[in-house]
């Protein structure tokens, strides 16, 4: 059994027991959360597709940790213009474990 959920502007295919990193959520570590934007639910040969979401379906998860990803270096360079600009970025994330579907 698996589901496709939407959170943080992205879509994720999840099954029970999966760990995934999503955009930062406001929940505390160890808290239980629910994703109510379920796009697809599949159980064997039975597939339910929402328009755009399935009503009454939720995916339960537990927040494992909050963190920040690897540093991404941004360099803007203009040749022959004496111009070099450097910038770094670290995206925040929340790691969750899927505990239940349906």
C-alpha cells in the first residue's frame, strides 16, 4: 500500500515505514502530524485518484528531526568586467517517518 502526498509544493510517493525529508514544518520533534493533501492511494489493484485530493484520506507521520541540508555555493561571474559575486545557501528540512496511511 502506498500513497502520493503533497507538502511544501512537492509531491512524494510514500509507504508505511518510509523516512523522507520534506520542506521545514512547524511541528516539534517527536510530534505526530497528518498530511491531508493525498493525491493518490493504491492498495494492490485498487487505485483511488483524487480531483485534486481524496476527501477523508490522511497520511500519519512522526517528526524525527529538523535540520539544514548541505551548502550550495552560488557564484556569479562576468568575464572582463571585474565582477565576481559569491553566495551560499542551506535549505532547512524536516525528516519524518510515515506511520500510517488511510
